[in-house]
């Protein structure tokens, strides 16, 4: 697999993954913001050991940073901009931190927490790979020529 094919595969896979994460986070964030006092699958009691009294702030972070951030990051990755790898790295770190903080305060409540942690790690790894490929791909090759001094 040559570098262009590998770069395209990584970009499309990463873009799809970011779009999936983003769309599901927009949906989850919207649910939390719409029902900040809790729901049957997100009881307010889960927040008893956290600094939050309701789901508004965690929902806004999920909606805006994780959700819209990954949707935008996926679009940038699909367009194969040279900074898409750096954006993916940042979004992967945000998702990993969000999941660590959530599990720290709320506890391990369902399978989605480790799943999205793993997805964050995958985004982070593919972001590094895409950054490395972009740096290699966008470097200019300069042909050296011997200096000829004319007398």
C-alpha cells in the first residue's frame, strides 16, 4: 500500500469514526441538556459525588465539544486538510478525558463508557498516524545542485 492509498484509508476511516462519535454525542448531549434533572437511564443520583447538581453542564460539553467538535473534525478529515490529524489528536484527548472524568465522578454505569474511551484512543492513534503521514506527504523535496562559480 503506497503512502497516498494509506493516507486516504486512514483519512476516510478517521473521518467516519469522528462523524459517528460526533452524531451520537450530539444526540446524547441534546438529551442531557433537554432533561437536566435526569431521566430513567440517567438518574440525577449519579451526580451525587460530582460537582454538578444537574446534567446541563456535562450535556453542553458533550453536545458542543465532543458532538459538534467531532462532526466538524470529521468534515475536516474528509476534506483531507493537512491539520486534520492535529484536530483528531485534540478531539481524541477530549473524549478520553471526558470519559475518565465521567467514570471518576459517576462510576462505571454501562458499556458505552469503556466503548467511547476506546474510540477516543483509536481517534488519538489515527490522528497521530494522519499527522505523521501529512508531514511526510506535505514536505517539500528540494533537489540540490552543485554551486557553479563563474569566473
